[in-house]
């Protein structure tokens, strides 16, 4: 099922038949350096557990570029714990979180990530009535941070020791896209 198709980017719902794609991407050390960690390669069993169990609240998609499967994206309403942690306790708006990676390395550094982020933000605002969209890239991942900033996200909170990655807690940036600010 297609979530959206804009320009050359299409998001389609993740299906069980996509498991081998995720294994391919998440067993590649160069992809894992940025997503999940090189100490956490995924086999079929881990993909099924990580991506197909208890995921009802998350919209999971395969990213297609010009009809080729190139990566993964997920988005979700942030929960009460995250609302509190990120300082949104008194915010009455609809706030989505998102995570993504491009697993096909030949599509890196071509502007596709920027296009993906802009189209997904547009979809979340127009179709899901999102007021804000947040993501939390690791602080050392300056390439991702730049893509998000180019797409209208701002660094909001520095999250020390926020995410376990390759055996250590890593600092992250909470980055926010505010639809009211960016109109």
C-alpha cells in the first residue's frame, strides 16, 4: 500500500516480504555505522523481532526512489514519556517522531535524503495534521544533522548519553520541525 508518491520518492508500507531487504541493509557495516550500530547486524530473526513485533503504533515504510527500494522510514506519534523528556508536556499539538536510513549506498550523497525528508514532512503536516515533527540524530552524525537543518529542522535540545550505539551511550540532538514556524 502506497503512503505517498511525490516527485521521484514513494513510501510504501513495509511488508513481511521486505524482511530480506532489511537483512541486506542492516548487515552492511557501512549502513550500520549510522543506523543501529556495527555491533548489531541483523539476521532474519532479528529483523522479524525488531520490525514486525509490537509495532502497531508505528507507520513503517520502504523508501522507493524511481521505483527502486532504497531504504526504510518510520513515523509515529510521540508517546507521553517522550513528550515529558523533550519538554512538550504542555504542548497541545500533534507531534510526530521519525527515523530513517538509506540502505542502498549508491543513493547516498545525491540529495535524495533531503528530498525524502521534505516530502515526508509535507505528508505528516498535510495528511496527519502534525504541528511538529522531531527526530534525534546522534550528535557526531553531522551529515544527517545538515540534511535535517536544510529541511527546516532546528536543534532544540542536546541529549547527553541518549542512545546506545556500538556499546556506548551516544549524545544526540533533538531536532524539531515546527509547521507554524516553517510556513
